[in-house]
């Protein structure tokens, strides 16, 4: 009797697994992190002190958006993560140039 109850549950889990895995592939958090890092860099003065890095991080976010829309989630995630790293570096440079100590 228990075996008959588990069978539909197992089948339901197997049917839902690909959908859940597909959603897990969306780089939503990475995109958000990149945007927040860019905002922080801008507020720190990166446009003045590290304009190339700031511009590159923005280009990477734009490319990540295109890849996301094209279903290229892995590349989108990589671009967003790289954008975040570049924005964080731009922020560090700007804060160092202004004499601000980070966390």
C-alpha cells in the first residue's frame, strides 16, 4: 500500500525536477549583485577615478542581459559575475583615490 502512494509522488517529483532545474539556471542573483556593485562604484566616484572599469562592468551587464534573453544562462551568469568583480575593483580604486577605507 505504501508503495502505491510513493509511486505517484515519485513520478510527480520527476516531472517537476526539470522545471525546477531550469529555473535554478537563471542568473537572477548574479545580475542583481552586478547592478548593486555598479551602483556602489558610481557612488564611490568610480566614474572619475576608474572610468574604464566602470564602463566595462556596465558593458558586461548589458551583454549578460542579451545572453539571458537568448537563453544563454551560463554565459549570462559569467558576464554578470565578471561585471560585479570589475565594479568592485572600480569601487576600491575610487575609494583609495579618495582616501576612503573600506570594510
